[in-house]
């Protein structure tokens, strides 16, 4: 990847980076109930890793 990124490419990369984050912690009790302990990454919309999936940006 180039040292200086074009603004449109940088915008696309930023959007993809945002999609890899976990869901907020308060969604766990909301979905599963108070007693259940589940990792918030389990119900994140898009899961992507820099190792597994490459971008076509």
C-alpha cells in the first residue's frame, strides 16, 4: 500500500475498519438476557480480519 493514500481510498478503508469492531457491550444483555455471558463480537454485523480476508480497495 502506498505511503500517501488517496482520500477516497482512505474513506473506504476507514469504513471497513469500523465494520470489524465488536458490538457494544450493552447489546449482550439486551439480546440474551441478564444472566448469559456472551462475547459481543458474536453479533457484530461484519467480521473481517486483515489476515483472513483481503480488501479490494
